[in-house]
């Protein structure tokens, strides 16, 4: 049994898009037009077509994974080996039975979608930003304008299909057609390919694009840019570009949906007597009032200083948790005053293995 996954160079759990990309890459590499007279390349191209014909069809792929054949345990009677989709079969049957049924070969094919991973800061995510990104994608060849033919030369009719782009077979009562493997459905063969694109009609170039990131995006947000994906085939439209956002972790803020959390130190004196402190927000400094006797771990809320929702105007809140900062070093006067405070409070600072300062640190950090 042929290993179709190995032929295309993909894993057994590959997505349809991954299978399609692998097929296109290999088909371009081994296409007979680009390898004239190379029998090995021609056989490889047929093998690639056969593998893609099976794995691109969900039913045939399921049969192949389960039974080792694309036809299932009893067979399906068609036995196509080259890349023939269900739509191709349907159209070819009716074209052969009723004559010309209005179907056209080389139908426009939409280009593949592209993905771009973009990392931004929390501030950029909060207020939105315009970014310039660069990524590789296919562009119509500037030299041959997409024809793949060397300027001044002309293609010749394919001898296998007579220029029709497909080959017709009789399948009992029906007349069935499939794409010509020699010309790839084009109906002609390029003898003098364009030197710039090697006959492909397109070039891989670095594309520059300015995109607007709306306020409120978060890690995992996906933005769709219509028509900025890969080049279509046979006049088909471009695919789309998907921007996947990653927001870097902030040194001060922790995001929770549309709310922001932060921890702010206050002195022992401020905790006891109360007073105002300044807190950093995304919009600048903001003052909050600390009541007298505030314990470590108390939470304060600054309304409307969080993150916005994408497409909305409302902003979340900033949640501030205060903790009492214990001084690492005390001068003589500070020590004397704290010891006096301890005596007045009935605290025996000489009893136990821990010093009064260490006890204070344990209390305020709890």
C-alpha cells in the first residue's frame, strides 16, 4: 500500500489546508512543464496527484485511513488516480451525457489564506495602533504578467488533450473527463518559460501592509484582512490574511478580561495613619485614598482605568492591591521609636528567637 502521507510529506493528522499547501509545493516542483523529458519527475507528479486526490476528499481519506484504500472495503468503481475532485466528476458526467452543459475547465480558484503572528504591548492593545507588517506571498510575475511564457514566444497546444485541458474516458453509460496531467488543465505547454518566474507566472515577494489594531484586543484575537492572502489561479480572487494577536506580559499590570490588576506598596506609617498615594494607570498617575488602619492585602478599585472591549467604548476597572512595605534597614532613631511603640503596646521584643523587626516583617507580609 502506498503511503500517501509520506508522498506529500505531511503527518497523518494534517489539516486539509496543510495537505493542499504540500500538494501545491510538490506539484510546482515536479510539474512536467518545468521538467521536460524527465520521466522520473513525470512519475513523481502522477504519484503526488494520486495522493492528493485521495487525501483531499474527506470520504476517500477516511476509507484510506481505515482500510488502506481510498475505495473502502468494497470499492467505489471509479478508480481515478489523478487529482479529480467530486465537483470535477459531477461536471464531467453531465457534460458527457448532455453535451456542453455550460461547465468550464480551469475555473477560477481562490488563493490560499495566510497567517501572520503579531506581538504587541499591553498599551498598544489598550488604545489600538497602526502597524506595518511584512510577509512573503505570491505576486504576478512582472516580466510575463502571469502567463509564464517568455516575452516574444508562444505556447504550443498540448498533444495529449489537443488543447482542451482535459482527457475524456468512457465509463460504461457515461463519458467522464479528468484534467490532463501533461498540461495541468491549461491546454498548452510552455516551451520557452519566462526566465524570471521559471514558467510559474508568479514570484514570491515580500509584501508590506499597514494594518490597524483596534483597542481591546487580547492574546488569541484573530483579525481578518480580506483579499491580502495568496494569489488566486485562473483569475480567481486572492485569499485572506489572518492576523493572530499576542499581547506581551506587562511588568506592572496583570490582565483579567477587561480588568487590570496591580500591587502597590505602602509604608507602615501610611497604613496606620492613612493618606493619599499615587498609582500608575494606563492613562498616567491616579490618586487613591488609603484609610487609617489599612491592612496588607486590602483591595481598592479605580473605575474605568482597565481595558476596553473590542468594538466598544466601555472600559473595565483597575484593581489595586496594597501591601505594607517593611523597611530593610532602620536607623538608630527609627529603631528606638519602634521599640518604644512595642513596649507601649505590651510587646516583649526580647522574647523568642525572632527579633521585633522580623516579627513586623512576618505580620505585614502575611
